């Protein structure tokens, strides 16, 4: 059950962050060559944070992987 809830939560967070990064790129007129790298770095960082949060929740609720 927690996996379904967390997956929906993570998808919403990733979507929101990507929208904010796109707005930042448009506002700051960041070139297309740098946008792909910026999105990659932000998405990897957010994914790492979400994964650590998921594993922390699993440990706290003592549910198997």
C-alpha cells in the first residue's frame, strides 16, 4: 500500500520540480545545450532524495521490500 502512495507522491514531486526548472530556464534564457544537462542533474538529485525517503519509510514501517 505504501508503495502505491509513495509512487504517486514521487511522480507529483518530479512533475512539479520539472515544471519549475522549465520556468527557470525560460526566465533566465538558458541555452538549449545547457537545459538538458540542468534537467538531468536536477532529476538525478530529486530521484536520489525520493529513493532515500522511500527506504526510510520502509524502515520506519518495517515492511519488506
